[in-house]
C-alpha cells in the first residue's frame, strides 16, 4: 500500500474538477481526499496499491492538463493513514451551504410554537 500527496499549482480549482478527480479515484480504487488551497492550488491525498496510485496519478495529470496546460504537480510520500473512500474537503460552496442551512434552521425555530 502506498500513500501519496500531490500538490497541484497553477491550476484553477472548481467543484467540477474535484468531482472528476473523485470519480477517477473511485474507478481506480484509491482512497483519500482533495482539498482546495489558496492561490490556484489544491492538494490530492491518495492511498492504495502502487499500480492503482500510478494510474490515478496519470488520470490527475490528464484532467489538470485539459484545464490548465502550465500546471505542475509535485509528489510527496505520506506516512499518516488515509480515511476510507474519497472525499472533497473545504470547498467554498460547502461552507456556503452549511451557513445557508444554519440560517434556515434558525428561521424555522422561530416559527415553531414554544413548549413548556
């Protein structure tokens, strides 16, 4: 089992890009996550068999080169464990939806009748 961390620079991060990478991780049987960073970069952490990780790396390169041809991917080994499955973490839309959901909950709490 290999654990890798890929830092992708000079690439515009979007939810559709993250979903394409998550789909490739599922198809290649790779676990991990993708996390957006500031200044047009993001991190992909992956864990799986060495063959699956190599195929997944090629998929990331192919997807990223379509969106931004001058992006570069740096590779680091990882030693800490990776959660099972592949998730998309800390996206702007997730934070927005959580705050929107919180405001709806507060709104409907006010509408409920008070009990003793």
